[in-house]
C-alpha cells in the first residue's frame, strides 16, 4: 500500500496510471476465493464469536475489492484522472504530521481498495486465529476440570477411570500447544509455553503415582493418609498452575509486550 | 489451512498488483 501511495504521489508530475486490469483481476479472484472459504468456515464453525466477527472482515474485503475494480476500470478510461495533492499523511500517524489534506479520485480508490483488502484479510486471519486459540483453551479447561476431581478419587477403579479420561485430553493439549508454540513469532511466549508443557508432562505421571499411593494407604488402614493427600494436592495444584499459565500465554498478543515495539 | 492459503494468494496478488503499477510507472517516468 505504501508503494501504491508513492506511485500516487509521483503521479503529481502528470504521469498516467498504467492499465492494471490484469493484476486487479488476479486480486479479485483471490478475494472471491477468500470470501468462499471464509463463508464455509463461518457456516461450519461452532464458535459463536467467530460466527459474529468474521462476516464483518469478509464484507470489508469484498467492498475493498469492488473499490479496486471500479478504480481500475475508471483509470483505464481516464489514466490522468484526479492526481494526488498531499498523500504522505496517509501513512504517517496524524500526531506526527503537520498537514492533512485530502486526496481525490480514482487513484485514491485504488489505494483505499488495496489497503482495505489487506487490512480486511489481516482482520479475518486474526479472527480465525483467535478462534483457534479458543479451541486449545477449551481443551486446557477440560484438563483443569479433571485435575479438580483428583482430590475425590479414593479407589483404584476410580483412578483407572481418571487416567482413562485425563490421558487423551492431556495428549491433545500437549499436541496442540506444541504446534501452537511452533507458529508463534514471539520468542518469550514460545519459551513459556514450552516450559509449562514440559512441566505438565513431568508432573502428570508423578500425580498419578501420588494418587495411587494415597489409595493404597487408605486401603491399608490410613496411616500417613494426610501427608499422601497433601502431596497429591500439591502436585494437582502445580499442574493446575502450569495449565492456567498456558491459557494466559495463549491469549497474549505480541502487542502485549513492550519488547515487541 | 484453506483460509491461510486464500490469504496468501491475496498477499501475492496484491504484491503483484503493486509491482505491476511500479514497473509501468517507472517506464513512464
């Protein structure tokens, strides 16, 4: 978009805008594909927030694409159409610029169209990404729910069922968090996720072991049951803390961190 | 996956549009 703006500025010298029909058509085709895929995603998603937020981004991209097509058609008909006056303020924040005059005509439409397409696509990706994060968090919360019942397990039979329930859930969380951290560009967030996941993996078998010890102790008369319960609760608490931290970091964006700036 | 691919196509097409505009403009200048 910045480069288009510069082209627009150069057009002040009276140069004609070239015929952009073919590349604009390629952009329109790509937009049409995104609209189709986006609508399919909305229709097949069970995430109410995505279903609410994504249509707005799609409309924005769709409208911007039309703007681009219109501008292209009009510039083709009149290549000298309405040159720019002052456009630097388009990409300089308002508090840093000493002037702010409008630009006119089809060249502006072209720039606004390209900008709208990129911003709309970016918003759509963000909306999709946030939905993916919510999916992982749902799995994390299932693990938290299981951990909360660790304290009430008092028989081997219940423990076997507990392990059967918890294991697939933990495996899923582990797989999803691991693939998420690989996608992140923010090194600090990646490191925290890796560290928490390692802790969860280490703690899980120790927690099961502590639960087994507690069950065996109460089956044999209960001497030392209090300490065994304390140990089990401590381990369940540690795991809960690690999962809670994973949830927190999953929701962070790069803009939350000063160092990104 | 499909959304990411669609978004990449848009980025590529928009970039090609700007390149087309730039090179044509340079020739004129």
